C-alpha cells in the first residue's frame, strides 16, 4: 500500500483541507506515514498570508527534493493550498522535482492526480483553475474525514472564498470569491460527525459571518449565518458549536443575541480588529471604525461578561505613525483581550498595500511587534489568573500535546485546561477546579475532578 505524509501550514481552514485530502487518499487505499522519511507521497499544504509562511514551505520542499531524489527517487512531491494557487506552474519551474501543484478548489482531485503521477501517465500536474461546486466536494470523504487528532472535535467548512478584499490580504486571490454550501448539507455533515462521536464542531470560513449572504439571505431579521447556527444547534448529541474566523461587520444584533439564545454556542469570539487607528482601518479597507468595534465588544460582554474574546492585530502597516501604533496599544488596554495573534505586516504580491508609500522599516516593525506582544501577554496573563481556584466545565479532547501522560480539554470560553485523568474522560464534559495557571494554560486539580 502506498503511504502519504501531509504537512500543513497556516490556518484551521488548511487543517480541515488536509484532513479531507487525507481521508480521500485513505479511501483509495493509502496508509498514513509516521514521517516524511517513510512516505511514498509527501504533500505540503501551504499558506500565503505572510511571506515567511511561503518561504518556510518553499525551503522545506527544496530540502525534501534533495533528500528524496537521492535516496527515494520515486517519492511523489506536491504543493497544495494557497501558495500553490497563487504561484501555480512557477513552483514547478523553480523546483522541477515537484510533481503536483494543487489549487484551493482542487483538493478533491488529489487522489485522481496522484494515481496519474504514480503510474507514469503524467509527469507533472499543475491545476489551479476555478471549479464550480468545489465548496460542496469537501464532504465526499466524511466517513473517514473527521479530525484524526481529536475526534471529539471536528472542523466543518461551510464556505469557500472571500469578497472582503482587505488591502493587505492575498486570500481573495488564493481562495476565490465567496461560495456557500446549503444549510441542509452542512447540518447533515454535522449530524454524521456527531453520530461518529464528535461532541463539538467548529464552523469554518474565510469570513464565516458572510455565509450565505447571496444564496440564502436574511429571513425574519436573521442572517444566513445565524440561521445556520440555529439549525446546527438542533442536532441531538452535539454539545458545543464554535466558529472562525468572523469579521466585525458580521456582528449584527442577531448574532450577538444568538450567544444568549443558543446554549450550545460557546461563549467565545475571535474577532480580528487589526488596528486601533481609524485612518489605518480605512486604509486597510476593513469597513468599520474603532468605535464600532468597541460597541460590538460592549454588547457581547453585556450578554455574557465571561465571554472569551481574542483578536488579530497587525503592526507596521504602511504609513503607521507612532501615534497610530499607540492607538492600537490603547485599544488592547481598553478591550483587555484574553489573547491575540500579533502579526508583523508583510507585503504580499499583487495586494494594494504592497504598493503603498511609507513602508515601515523592518527594525521598527520588529520593535512595535515586541511592544504590542508584550502588552497582549501582560493583559492575557492577568485575565488567566482570574481562573485560579475557579471551577470550570471542560470538554475533554484527549492527551495533552505537551505531555501525553495528561489529558487536555477546553472551557467554553476557549481556555486550554490540562489535568490528570483517564481515557474514560475523553469526550465528556467534566468540572475541574483550577489550581495552577501557566502561560495561557490552566491546570485542573484531579482531586476535584467530577463528571456529568
């Protein structure tokens, strides 16, 4: 039997795509290789959001090409995902040892193309063309396609593409325009996952709150996304619903009210703000102001004061002044995020921001990143300390990634909790009393462990 190893870079959408390709290949008889050294097929599922991610994947493939062609010349090497989509045939031109370049709307063709390469029917395959209906092909391999890492939880992709066109972002180019699956199709996938043991689903989209705007529309004052949340909420046996990543523009009152009306919807919101400066938000083409973002946070905390709120932030966007950077720092202090992903601005080819004047020097980019990250860490650590001696309800996902001798789960507000338990607890909602707080990790006391 041929074996396959897939290395994934980037977001949860990429993780879900890798799972779908893995399941597809397993259905065709492939085995999962424990490492790239043991694989007959090595696929890199790539990210293009930042230049560093592209360089890392390209460097990895360069190394693989040297190693495999010397010791295992018949190994099939391939790029998938966003970098494959944006760079296409150029990847094969630069690395002739690459056999396959598979775009973001072609994941369902991985098995077919690998067969053609392995039998010698075709030497190189590059397919990055758009394909109508590709948003619905991701459920074809559902029977094996749920998360191999944590079967208690599963990603469910509800749409593809993005229409936002932020000036710093290449995603609309790599993922195409928005295309949504039907509510019935998504609910059926979620129901089948729950029947297989899944307790929590995370609904995925590049801008998940834009789901179904054109295809379904607003009904009785509720957006298509809220309609979907309500439909998924009705699935018997499902314990929790999460979603990522939304856009602040999608947080209308109907979604905010859903946090109160739908008990299975986790009290957690990852809302990318990017900057605290109104001028920069306009330059980024984000479509909201600092004041509107603060209004959204206020409404969410009015519904549930304990809701977990995280965000994305960009430093050193072209033209960012010292005063505008300070506005981002002050926004972080005002909101008191539980955590944040802090990114150094990275010019992406063919994006408007890459052509803007006043690109920030790398040294200033680095120093602002360090200052903002330190502020986020300081606030987040303080908020985590508030859990000490508190009892929290945790969905147990499986062994801790850092210490497999312990178990790991998450609170509804998305804090990781590590504790000593038994396999019997996996997949269950349990109460833990927090006796120790680490760096963005909570530790439960096994002496107080109880179960529903």
